C-alpha cells in the first residue's frame, strides 16, 4: 500500500481529522489569542482514546507506526497548530517509554493503566539552565537511595507542563556522571511539583503553554528508564521529533494553502470563465507543499521499515551518520519551507489574509510555523551536519 492509501484508510487519522475540524479549529483562535491550553481538543482526544496511539498493541494501544502518527499530527495541526505540536510531543515521550522500557514491570503497567485506560498526557523536561540549549547535556543528576530516587531541575521551558499528567525528565545518571551521561526518569503528577519561573508570551505556538519552571520530584528507582539517554535520543527521541514535527508543520502549511485556494476559487466565481492572476502562484505553492509532505512521509516510511528489522540491525541503522544527516535535512527543510508556504498564501490572499478577523487569515499559521527553525536551532543542526559531511561518503 502507498503512503496515501495507508493514511486515507486509517481510522486513527480519520477520528483525529474529525476532532481537528469540529473541535480544534473551532477553538484555535481563542487558544492563540489567550495563550491558553487547548483543553477542549485534548478532552476530545482522550474521549476518543487517541492519546494511546503510540502504545504497542501488546499493551493495549493502537501500535501506530511513524507514518500513521505523523498523519495524525498533521491532521490535528490543520485545525490548530499548537494542538498538533502537543500531540506530537506526547507521542515522542510515549515512544521513548515503549521502545526503551527494557521489560520493566513498572513501565508496562504505566503503559496499560495510565496511557491506555486513563489516556494520560505526558510532557517532557529536556531543557535546562546552564546547558545553552544542548539537550544532550545535563547539569542536574538523579539521586538514588535504595529503592527510592529524587531529582531537581531548573528548566528553561516545560511544554504544557501544568496541563500534563506526567513528566519525562532528562538528567545525569548520578552526581559523579559526565554531563552527557544521561538517563530519563518518569514522574507521575502526584510525585512532583513545578514552580513557574517565567511566562509564555510568545509570537506563536501560544497554546503549548511552555514557561520555564523549577522541577522537584520523588519516586521509585524503577521509574528510571534502563537504557542510556544517548541511545534513546538516537533511536527514538530525534527521529520521532524531527519526523512528527515536520508532519505537523506540513499540516499547518496545508491549512494556510487551503485558505489561499478557497480565496482563489472565490475570485474565480466572481469572474466566470477567467483564471485569476494569483492562481498560478497557488499552483507553484502546491508544488512545494507536495514536496514537504513527501519529504516527511518518505522518512516515516523508512523509519517504519527499519523498526520492523531485528533489534540489533535497527539500532545499528539508526545510529549511522547517513540516518542522522537525513533527519537533520528533513527538520531543516520542513521548518524553513513551512513559513515560506505561509508567506506565499499571504501573498495570494492579500489583505484578507493579513487581517486577524478574516476567514482567510493566515497570521496564526505564520507565527506558529516560525517556531520550527528555533525548536532545536537550525544553526546548531547545520553545524553538526557540516562536521559530519566532512567525512561522510554516501554509498
């Protein structure tokens, strides 16, 4: 089956698209204007059992692959970009647990009882004051005392932290570990506190509600994922982040181009028998939108193929320079193409796209898409790619 047929026949994507149209899109303007969490959308996703899409079928979830998850995030982002981003980040955390639990009884119970049965929403805390945006470095360290552990972290951003049911936190393995010797620890809501240290008055993605906060948590030692974060990052965190983010950016761009198309069609109806001058510009925008979609879909399909290989072969492939460069290229391409497409939509629509109170408005879309190049800075990614390309030979 082709990517399009998989996406079109997916009940998971269809249910999400319905919520995007009937709930997320209805509240998107208010969510953005008030910089508030999209509560209505996530209540609907919970009621539909869609927050366990990434949970393996063996634990009662949908067991959705990357292509299906990406299509789900894109569909939701067409209605509300912030909602699509929160869903993507939730799926990333779920995948980290599901793919690296190492047979842990605690994490298997968590997947079944909290994620599938109760539809919990998981946030993450990977940023930290003192690391200058490097998520592969930590200042804080988890302290283990017998069967118990504790952790404190001063985070620069905690995405939708106040609205989540759990936090997945990166930190050093212990007080003597190097900054890059990290682990991930899961804390459930009654095990931690968040003391907000900043505000979230941003240009876009306002509904993700991500101010800085000081985190303090205590729990059982078996809530530490048994796999080093270096492996989790390479095999799950980075590929899921870059592919799902790219997918949702394509969803936001698709809605902006859809508004431009509706505007052009309205122009054509006013002048029957003529092709509006801006229709050619719309045609060119669709070329880039198709390229953007095909880019993330191709990476998602390849990831799903790798994931079906035996564990050792999959780990080896996901750790290659070839795969790292492919993900870097995807993230940079889609995060930069999104704003360009929205700019094209604005030029096609004109003043009605510029006005916030217009049905053709693309202001929110534009502002949301501008965040893409900043989420793990494209300059940082380009620098890493540059160093790899000095020695990489494409075979």
